[in-house]
């Protein structure tokens, strides 16, 4: 269930005034969409990148000006920059040794069958989206997962509104075609 932008705006304003519980509310409202968006950009590293983004969001929260929709766009922009930084670091880092990969692939101690089943539909959906061309995938993630409108998504991507709407439309059309036929 998506929380309306007015509720988010009120929580942001309270958090900017030092209300710690309001910041928790802001996090709970924004994090699921932000994490879905980041999974589409950086895959399994999404939670680490989201943590970096939230550090920056918390640090700069007092400087934010705008409404709930603007806040979603602002956080998506920060998360996108952290994701691009992460991808740059990966390209410049040598690949892990086989032993390191084996250790990194060990299951988490909290992993349960229920979590795996719950995450399967999300993982399958993200796999379909990430199979799209990159411009379409990112436009779909911003518009559908985070819930940004065309102008806000265009600002995050640094593109024209029409280009983002077109990419999102083509991506959604391609997804529908793949699911239905």
C-alpha cells in the first residue's frame, strides 16, 4: 500500500524538526520503493547502496524543500548517484578470488523458506524489468516502483519528460507482451 504524499510530507517536516519517530516513518514509507529501484540498478548490492543513500539523506534532510512527491524524487536522485558510484567502484576493482566468492555466497543465518517464497515474486518481477534495455528499465522502476510522475522521473534521470514517459511506456508494453504472450 502506497502512503499518500501528504502523509509523507508531514512526516518529512516533523523529521526536519528533530522528531526521530517521524524519521522512522519517513524511512518506512520511502525505503520499499527505493530498495526496489536500487535492486533494478545494482542487484544484490541494493541494501548496501540504500544504506549509503540513507546516510546522505539523513545528513542533508534539513536542506530539503518540497512536498512528498518531491521528497521521493530527491531520495531517488541520491540513491541513483550512490548506485552509479557503486557500479564505478565495481568496474575498477579486481574480481574476487574463488575462495572469497564462496564465502560471500554462504546463506544468511536468518534465511527462511518463507522469506525465499515471499521474495521470489519480487525477484522474478525485477528480473523481467532488468531484462529491458537500461533506459526503459530505469524509467519503469522510477515510475512504477518508486511512484514518481513523469517530470520527477525526468529530473532524476536528467532527461526530457517525453523521453522518460516514452521509455516507461515502451518498457511496460514490452513487459506486458512478455507476460501475455
